[in-house]
C-alpha cells in the first residue's frame, strides 16, 4: 500500500518552521545588539562586575555587622577597610619573604645559568662559549631591529596594567556602595518597574545574586584545594617560601589560566634555583597534576553542586568563554552560564501550567 504525503500537513510544517526560524533570527539579532551595546559600555560594565564579585565575597561580614546593630555606612566602611588590609597583608606575605631572599635567589639563578652553560658545552650538544656569545649577539641584534614593536608591546602592557588598577579602584568603591545600599536596591527596583515586571525582575535579580555568591565561594574552595596540595608538595621537597607560594596559588585561582600559569612558573623557578633541576621537574609535575585535577575534577564537581549546573556544562562554558573573550571570558563563563540557567528556570516556572486538583466528579 503506497503512502502519500499530505499537502496540508506539509504546508503547515513549513509555515511553522519558517515562523520559528524568523523568531529565532530575531532573538539572535536582539542578542547581537545587546552584546554590541555591552561592548561599547565595557569600561563601565567591567568595574561593575568586579564590584559585584567583591561584594559577594564580603557581604557575609557586612550582613553580620548590620544584624548586630551597626549602621549600614559604618558596616560597609569597616568591611571595605578590612578587605583592603587583608589584600595588603596577602601582598606583604608574598613579597616580604621573597624580597628577603632576593640575594639567595639571584645567586641561584646565576648558578643555574652556569650549570646550563656547562651542560650545553658537554655532549651531545658540545656548544662552546663562543657559540653562546654569538647566539646572544644575534638575539640582541634582532631585539634592536624590532625595538619599535617591543616599545609598542611594553606600552600596551603598561596600558593594561593602568586600566587594571583603575578597574580595581572603581570595583572597591562600588563594593562599598553595594555593601551600604545593596539591601535597598530590590525594593527600589520594585517601585520603578510596572506591572508584572515589578515581581519578575527582582525575583530573577535575587536568584542571580545568590548564584554569584555560590560561584565566589566555590572558586575560593577550589583555590584552597590547589594551595593545600601544591603547598604540601613544595613542603615535602623542602622548597623555600612554601607559605608565600601557597598563598599566591590561592589568590591566582581567581584568575583562570593566567593565574595558574603565573603561580606555577614562580614555584618551578624557585625550586630550580634553590633545589636544582630534579626538584623543579617534580614541582612542575605536581603542579600539572593538581591543575588537571582542578580543571577536570574539583572545579566541575564543586561548582556544579553550588551552581546547579552539570560538570560538562561548566567545562563547555569555560571553553566557549575563553575562545570568545580570552581570560575575561574564562573568568565570567561560569557565572554567566549559571545566571542564564537561573533566568531559564524562572521563565519555565512561569510558563508551566499549574496542576489541576482532581474534582469529586473525576474521582
């Protein structure tokens, strides 16, 4: 028996597909415009995001003081000053021991260079001092030829550092105002919005705030695990400056990719100049193993529990964020994905039909 397609159903399916495609295309256009506007306002948006992340980290302390009768401005000021003191203490904890051992580290670096030259002079390389000097002269000539690009690179780096400092200062100021006036924001927002928006937008904002708090706490836990395991390995190998390196590892965990690379490079360098090549390679292996465990086990599991996202979703979000926006994209990928999930869950809750109670007639 032959089967023929229904022309009416085919036309209906095509119309539905075309209408759905047009609606999706319109949504994509709206998202593109929103992202373009966000990019144009990034100099304001980025400090705002930093301020919000810092506020999620310090809000429990401010809330504790407010609940014990402190005025909002005083509580916010005390917490902000305490936060700055903690940051200063962390910097001092890292910088002071390193500066006190600068001479020792410098001697170790020079000794390491001498060992490297001795190794290169022996078999199988058999590179003598004349060849090394010639290579250095060639490298210096190339640097001099490309001095313009080097200057541009240095200027770009200095500009990035200055912009980072400005962002950090603005983020701290915004943190103070968020700590001081944050609880009044949702009631104010409710009064400004009409109709249904007065209920929906504050509800989504509150859930998003809670999600950001979960993200910061989970990131801190991941950084703590990194610091403990790497610090334990450094302590077993008797590498100097174990505590500053562990603190540096914890702090750098809040900056994806670059933070881990920087902390690992510093730890391997100190192990090389103080303990030798073998211990440096062991430290490198420990850091690689811990970083792999963090990226593929600790971080997905901890953040998936705290944010309500599957571990695979977190891995894909970090990969996509890094490919689209580099380091900043990697940093913001997980909280953005979690906030999108919050919005989606809220919209789905509003669209679900309420369950009808069975009546006596149905029974």
